C-alpha cells in the first residue's frame, strides 16, 4: 500500500493572545510553529500522560529506513478560508530582494508552482496601482488574483492596516524576582502578536501503521497523536505557557487537502529536514536545482522530576526547501539532541523528516 493512506489537516485556533515567543536576544520571533518544535512539544506532552513508553515507541517507529506511521508539516498561518504555505525556495514572484524575502504563498499559488504552471496575476501586486504596490510592501504573502474573494472583507477592500496579520517584534516588559533577597530585575520578551483572523494549520500524512498500537496494550499512533494535540492545546506551546499563553483549540480543517504527498525526483518539503549521511552522499543538496536555507536549532527540554537540560544544536534545512529526492522515501531522520545521554531519562528527539510535495521540472530548470 502506497504512503500515505490518508491525510488529515488540523486547525490550531489560538485561545490566548500569544502563541510563539522567544526571549529577547535569542533566535527571534516566528509567525509559525516549526515541525520539530511541534513534534518535541507533542512528545513531551505524551510522556507526561503515558511515561517513557510513548517516547520509546515514537523513537522506534521513526527509526531510519522504516516507513513512519505519520509525517507532519509545520503549523503554518491560515485565514478562515485560506491556508498559506512556505514559498518554495526555488521560486520568486519577480526580481529584487523584496520579492525574494516573500515568505508565504496561498495554497492555490503553491499548487501552481509545484505543478510547474505559469503564474501571472498575483494579489497584491507590485505592478498595479499605488494602493496595491503599498500593500505588496507590507503583505507577508501573495495569492492568486482569483483567490481575492476568499479574503476577509477589510482585506478585499485593500485596507493597509488589515494586512498586518502579525507583529513579529512586539516587546512586553516582565520582571524576575531573585531567590536571594527578593530583588527584582526588569527584562523584555520579544513576541509575535497576531491578528484575531489568524489560526494555524498542520497536516498529518498517515501511513499504514498509523492504526496499529504504538506499543503493546497502548493506543494507536493516530489516537496517540490526536490525544496529544488536544492535551497540548490545553497545556500551551511556547515560552509563555507557564503563564497561560500558547493555548489553542484543535479541530479538523473543513478545507479538503488537494496536494500529492509522494516520493519524486524533486520535492518541496513542508517540514524542517535533517538529512541522513547516505542522503548527503547521494547529493540530495548538491544539485543545481536544490534551494534551501540552513539553520541551527537548539533550545531546552524538560522531564518530570528533572532539571531543564539544554539541547544539542542540530543543523536543519528550513521548510520550503527544494531537494533532489531521486524518488527516495522517507527522507530525513530523527536526531537525539541530548547533550548528556546519561543525564536524561529518555531521548530528546529532534524531528527531521521531510514532508515531500512533488515538484515538476520545467524546461530550463526549477529556478524562476
């Protein structure tokens, strides 16, 4: 049976004001939840519910060379009637640095790009009237002109303020109280503040083993994931969850999934990707058509009854990367990010499997 058996898209609808938070001076704010962050938070939540068997079962299920029970994307921005995707790194709407800094494209535009079809009418446009040119300067995404009817009313009317869907560098003061002497220290958190219109979507591609028990006597992988996502929504995700931030409501998205998820000669990944040594040796990144951004991901991990432990920094390929997959599947691997394997009760998994969307090769190559 071909992978995937089915695909489910979930909406993460925020119920608190802030979702993604980074300490000032750190990595900066993000307007999405990376796949590895979501997977780590999911595993941490499941360990709280089920103990170490959950972490061990997921680590074994995603062992290199095996068909995984599921693949997941990052949690990307969405409006009520539109989902947005990372811009494929090989595609640009036009020349210039401003166009190449464009981060998000609508689902319709993304589908045209991966099918290799010519794209003409975009909204907002830098080539039309003064109003649309101004919108194109601040709008973090582009969509097909035919998709304008799916935008909220104020955005269809071209109001500049309506396009500010998030403020990525909003600063909020906070105070730390010293344990000795009770002294106070003022500091600032750099946050992403979101419009009430925004939610996030995440897709899970389920394999044949998704309905099998994760371990003897345990729930299926699919039930485990859905239970974990609901619990994570109540627990919260991000740096302010200890103060009630980062909570969300989970529901199945009513917009059907239309894209193929499959091995192909070239793919766009909708998840962060950590290549195996074998994939690097076969040239998955060493190709004229490959396009990607390399990042280093660190962070901290917690376990019940244990002090927080820093994670080993792991090199990752950011979502939206174009890879020469050569029809291989699966792509990528989980990485144990423990600094001291003997000092933590279970592996700290950094999720690095690609979510492959086949990319058509046009005459003259992929880049545009």
